């Protein structure tokens, strides 16, 4: 990533100035993030290893039970980006990948069809019902024709806004703002209509705990807006007007749960309604049924991160780690955007309906 685009947890939390809100909600993740934000930088010193009684060995979670692996890696598509950031799948399984200051369009087979130039780094991309491309920049939305013509440029959505995900449904646009820890509902001109989900707000929601700049959402065929609440280790469903409906997910190092400060960092829906989740830190891409029950693994840490040094180089701040943005196509293939290799990695079901 370029120096201008790198976002560390320290700078993210400090600039957002919402640590106190997380603490008042009793969130351990929020407390840690704010403490970390104000901690002085100290030199690394050598010290004797901790007593084994006070260390936690996570190596047993870095290998995946082969019986749980329902997918196999079948292809890898170079993006050509220095800083690939986001991924989406459109009609005829065309692949849209954002990075640097552009969006590239690939065929299902990985052939580059076109490039749409942007004025700044894309944070998220989404295909609209009319075939146009919706792009989230840091603090505003834009819409493009697939020919590259910009059709709409929205105004800034406010101070400290840091958009990380977008979705469309019911003629409206939903944007996840990790800077203010809330969802913004917008019209098709990119103008904010309503906001919900801030911790402590009197809107009937649990409140989004977002310790690092990962905050994803998707609009489902069920008419619900699904949102990752990473600091609470779960995925939540809302009505389009922001009313909380239900949630699934739990905290655990085991493969069935989500661990670390904030996971899942990305998720997607397959054509049959199943969920695909992506985690950072202990990189895992997993499968869940339509009710959120864990059913298997697309790829575990040993598959996703084979070159640890390359992964470290790709990490803007390795106390945060990086995740793989994911998308599904009409064949229920899972596409994962690899920040280390700068490629789109394609995973195919091992059996029909896997």
C-alpha cells in the first residue's frame, strides 16, 4: 500500500475519536483499541520467554481438518494492482476488482476486458440492478457506466467518514462507515437519508463495534441488510430502515467461531443464500448455511498464507493483519482477493452443492 493509503489501527481509532463510546458500551475491543491508540512507542527489548503456563499456542488452529475442506483452489488471476482493495461479481460472472485508482473488469476466465479510471483509491465496488457500477471512495459515492463514464458523484458524507462496504436494495444505497461506526442509507445521488448503529444511540440497535477499518455489509434476497459486527464476532440482519432483526456467530478460536479483535472482516452470499465469511489474523474463509450455521471451510490459513514474509510485506500494520475480500459467482465459486500476491484466487466446490 502507498503511505497515503495505509490505515493502522492506532491512526484509525485516534482519528475517529470514538474510543470513549466503545468503552461506555462495555466493549473490551473498544477498550483495547483506545488504550493501544494512546500507548507510547517503545523499543523492542529482549526478555526471557514466558512461562508456558502463560502462553497460548494457536498453531493447532493453523491447520484445517481435510474433512472440512469443501473447496479446492482452481485458478489465480493477476490484478496488476499495487494495492488491490475490493472485489465484486456482476452479470455473466464478470469480475470487478478495485485498486490503486481504478476498477478493472475481468471475464469469468480471467481475461481483462476494461479499466475504469478513478480520481482516488476505491474502497468498495458493487454492481447495481441497472448494470451500472457503484464505487465507494473514502467519504463519498460515485456511479459509473461500464464504459467508464462517471454518471454520479456524491457529496462528502461527513467528517471522519471512512467507507468500507456498499450494497444496494429497494432503490437505495447502504454504506458501511467504519470511521463513525454506523450504516448510512443514501439515495441514488449519494445523499445521506438516515444513519443507524452507533454505540449508545437510541435507535434500538446493539451498536457496531469496529476496532479496525473492516466493516462489511450485503443486501440479501430476503429483503434484509446483513452487516458484519466484527468487534462482537457476529453477522447481524436489519430491515432497510435500520431495525435490528437477528444475528448469528460467536467468539471462539475454533473453526466454528470468530476470534481476534474483530472478525469476520468480509463476507458474501452465494447464489443459494449461504454465507461465506473471511477472517484476518488467523486467515480463514468459511461456509455457513442460510441461518449462519458453520458447514465447512473454503480455505484455511495453510492454504491462504503460504509465504509468511510476503504476507508481512503486504500488511500495513501487522498488529491488525489483513483479510481477503470475497465474492461468489453463479456457479458458487468463491473468489478471494489476496493482498499479498495481488491476485484473485478462485476456489471451486469439490462436489456439487458443497
